[in-house]
C-alpha cells in the first residue's frame, strides 16, 4: 500500500468511522497527466458512514475533503467519491 493510500485510509477512518471503506489507486491509468507528473495521484473512494446520514452530497464531500486536509491537491490530484449513509445500501 502506498503512503498516500495509507494516509487516506487513516484520515477517513479517524474522521468518519466508516462501516465500510474501499480506496482504489487509479494513478497508473493517468500516467503522463499534468497532475500525475507533479506527483499527485488519482484515487477512487467508496465509503459508507453514519456521519453522512441526513447530509446532501456536497456536505458529504466537504467532510471527506476536510478529513484529507493537506493531501489535497498535492498528494491527491483527483478524487472520485461515492459516499453513502448505511440506510442507503
């Protein structure tokens, strides 16, 4: 597991106590891309957390961005998010 991937997992787990969390590193699919050349990776996050209950998509994404803090935009160039509350499964 890459250092950035581990940091994403740790920060999201600490901040949002997810019931499930899956992170894909898609950086290899974007080799040569301007952001990738500068060291930023491309990631896909699928997270289920009670913290999202009653919150809209924008608020859920803000919670994730806040948890990731300074990883955006240096270590993370692009982030695809699927954030769900447990009752939405």
